């Protein structure tokens, strides 16, 4: 998997530090082939560890939404996000560009996670 983009819409656990953060890590034309490491650098207290924690919570939420037969608790149900990444499913010849989103304005109702794949430039 290669992470392309993480848009943190709202992350209450960070005290608003990461709200509206929207970095692109790679070009959408990147492939899953080859090793391309990412480095997070910055001074102490800048939010690097918080950002990694939010990424872990995003993927825990995606896992919870897609693998319902597993027993576990969702990491952070109040986290709102949009994340894009590339994967190459087992046996597939081509990469799959995936976008997972959870956002909503109704505080009382937790929005669900929507997952889409890009095919011929369209979601």
C-alpha cells in the first residue's frame, strides 16, 4: 500500500491541532511498485506523533467498517477524514486507487464510511 493523501477534517482527540490538514504525500500517478519511504520531520510538539495516531485510527475505522465478522472496538468514531491510497490486490495486475471518507455535519449521528475506487479517472 502507498499512502497518497490524508485529509483530517476533524479530529477531536488532537484538540483541533490537525483539523483541516490536507497533505498529499505522492502523486496520484504513483505506482505500488518500488520502495518510496516517507519521513515526518519537525520540532518537538509539532504534531508528528498525533498525525501518525490519527492515521492509525483512520485505518482502524476502515477495518472495522469492512471486516464486520472480526471482534473489536472502533478506534475513534468521532474522527472525520478522507484518505486516498494505492493497493495491488493479490492476483491483480493493476494498482487500485482507493478513497475512504467519513464526514458529516450531524454531531448526534455518526456518519458511515464510504469507500470508492477510481476507474478510468472517475470515482
